[in-house]
C-alpha cells in the first residue's frame, strides 16, 4: 500500500497542499526523559512513551491557541474555556508524538526527489504572499523563487523538513484510512436518515409536574430510603485553608495615570485631532472600533454620571475625564434634539478601563511574598497580625480545581492535598488577587449519618436530601403510571385528544423533522425521535421514556414523508464522498485512540495549573 501511495505523486502533493491531515500540530522538543527532581523542577509538563514535553513548549503553544481564540471570539476567555484550550493543546502534543513514534516504527521514508518537487512547485504561504517574490504587477514570480532556492538551498532546509514530515504523516494516514469504503446500503440508510420526515402529536408527562402534596414521606420512610441509598451520600476528603489575599485593585497612581492620559487625548481633540480616530486607537469600550459612536440616546439610557455630563455639554465640546462603574471616559457631543424629558443627544466617547498597572501588580506580589516568608516561621495568623492583613478561612473543598472564595487555582489544590497541616505556601495568582495559604484542616472521606444531614438541612432551611430524593422517585412512579393510563386509553380506541381530556393533559405538536434534526422541546437523536419513525401515520405509541431529565411520552404520528428516490440518485455521489470523509476521520481517530490507550503517558499539568 505505501509503495503504491509513494508512486502516486500528484495525489500526495495535492493532499499536502490543502492540508488534508486536518491537524494543527504544536511544536515540541523530542528527547528522552530527564532525571532528577520533580517534573516542575525539570520544566517537564508530561511524557508520552518516554518523550518529554517541556512546560515552555506547551505554554507557548497554549498561548498561541488562546490568542487565536480571543481574536476570533472578540471576548475575554473564561476559566472553563482556558481549561478546554489547555486540554486541546495537550491532546495535540500527545497525537504529534504518538504519530511521529509510529512513523519511526514503521520506517516510513520519503524520497528526496519528491520533497524537492513539492518545495519547487508549492511555495509556503508566507513566501507566496511576500513582496520579495512578486513581480511588478504583484503576482508571485516562480523565477525569483526558483533562483532563491538554487542560490541559497541551505535557507530552505527547514521548509523541506516540514514538507517531508507532512508527506510521512499523509502516507501513514492514507494507509490507516484505506478501508474507508461506503456500501450502497450504508449510503441509502444515511440518505433516509437525512431526508425521511415525520410530524407528530404527543402528550408529555414530566415527574416535575406531579403534585407532591400526598407524596411527602414519613421520617421512617425517609430513613429507610437513606439506608438503602447511603453510598450515594458519601463525601470525598476535603481541605480547609487559611489565607490572606492581596486584591489586584488599581492604586491612586493608576487612577491618576488614566485621568492624565485621557486629559491629553481630550486636549489633542480640542487642538484639532479627529475624535473618532482617537477612539479607534485608545477606547477599550465595544464602540471603540466604530469611533466611539453611541448614537442617539435619551434620559435614563446611560449611567447617571455619564448622562449628567453628556447632557451638560454643548455640541462639539469634549468633556474632562468622567468616572463611571466601567472606568474613565471622555465624551464629545455631536448633536442634540428635543427638550425636557424628550431631549436626546448623539455622542461619542473614549473609555479606558480602570485596572492595576504592572508596577502595582509587582508591588502586590512582593507584599504577598513577604508575608509568605514571615508566615513560614511564625504561622499565617501571626504574620497577618504583624502586617495588619486580615486572615480568612475557606469552607471545606474537595480535590478538584476550585477553592471556594478564591477561584480556579488547581496547583494550590494539589499542593494542599499533598502536604501537612500547618504548611504555608504561595503566593498564587488569580485574575482578582494574590493569595498566600496555610493548610488548616484535613477532613477525611466520610459517610454522614441521616441525623447529620438533617441538622445541615435544618440550618440551611432546606429539606432533608433523602426526603427530596424519595419524593422525586414517587413523582416518577406516578408520572410513569399516568403515562401508561394515557397510552392504554389511546390503544383502546380513544383518540390522543380524548385521552388528553380524560387525564387532564395537553396535546402538543411538532413540525416535520428527520432522524438527525434537533426537535424543539424534545431534543436530538433520542427515544422520542426513534419511536416516531417506527410508527405508521395515525398510529399511537405506548409509553416512551426519555432520561436526563426523565420524561414520559405518548406519541401519534400525523404525517410521514418518504425519502425521494430521484433526489437520492442526484445526491448519491456527493453523499458518498461525505460519508467516506467521515469514515476516514473515524478510522484515524479510532487508530489514534488505540495508540493512546497503549501508550505510557504521564500528565503533570496539575503541577502547573
């Protein structure tokens, strides 16, 4: 197979050029495992089959991905998104190393002539767009490009190496995906799934809608339920930390600096600079790219501090800096209309958000480091008292990612669970503050008693969790029984509408949908959809149960539209290509997952994040 692929140069070249792999592999340093010290001390974030991934390489790849995401989304990155990007980055390193190892194991090689042909005929994108390789009309000049390769071949070694690696991966991937064939039966089944449609009426019965007035259990019943399900109430080991925090709030100098910068901008506008252009450069508000234009607005549309200044300015005037909850603004009024309560202005503004400067951040971190050193000898309480900083304690938390009242500080959680009571550690940084911690208490994994849960529930004003769970089980039983009664009535000759009236339910309807559609209020690819396609028009189902959350349905199919044979004949070739591409991806993903399951992978990310 590989020999045949090597001979098919044109196909391989085309595939490499269009990036058929579908992967963006991160850069990584390949080498044997390093010895001595912890992973963090060695600067290693993980190893894959003996190949070390350095923290430096990982974090560089992560930052590139995070920056790209922020630019595409136009918004700040949340903690959960950061974690997802870190996971994606790690997965790319794992995939890259496993694929490279497999290429080495199989001995896949690429002829030098093939690499040269690829380089000669397919310049890198950055080269293709470079003015240095374009003629006087701005078109890419292969003559210039070829002369550069001939005169300075050493400059192109890295590009050639990249092309060689791409070809090796492509040959490997094609070998794996050779079995991605689609039968006629698979083709028709997929077409039917996308094109056959039904429209249904249904009665939905949700446990949450069942009245609970006569379902409340006695204490003996709740205790018996708790005893039977006690393992479900097990609590993991938890930790309590003492901590001091240094909030990353702007200093008076930071605030003064923003005011001075905005005053300079306001004076520049008064001296003839274009306000809109200045807003595009300096404003941190969402209207910045549009020149700070806020359009027309009346009384009550803006926060009071902003509105008061905007309505007091004459047309063409630029305000002094104005502080609001969003930061500092300068405002320029373009026009006014109306009077009294109907008065409106159209204005532009430049917003600078009030945040701690780098100098302030460094000072705060230094203060946190000083108290941490003092606390290591005297204890955190004494150090806090000496320095006049307030010490607090966290609620108990488990070995996850979050510390209550602190945030997502996984490295601090790992350290806390791995060290002794009284240990002081930090500072650790979050977007809001620097924290210094002291391990105060470790609570072992435990199974609370019924009475302990009762005391906690009473203190918080909630019902006992066993009582709540038992009530819901009874709601499900009653809902299921009611659905069975509705289904029996419909099967006995009553229409779905008659059954709904008899049992005080409501008949709802869907639009036409396929097996792959999302059905509003129902969901996607679930038992409701499957049951609907199993019914003939006018036929009513038995009870159909959907979980998460639990719901019970009785369904009647009102209309069924068959898949069109003529349309299938028109679309089968494109559909076959689509299915073959999907199958190729699935085969490669399954192959890669198999490699991953067999690999020895040490993941030290928890040490860093």
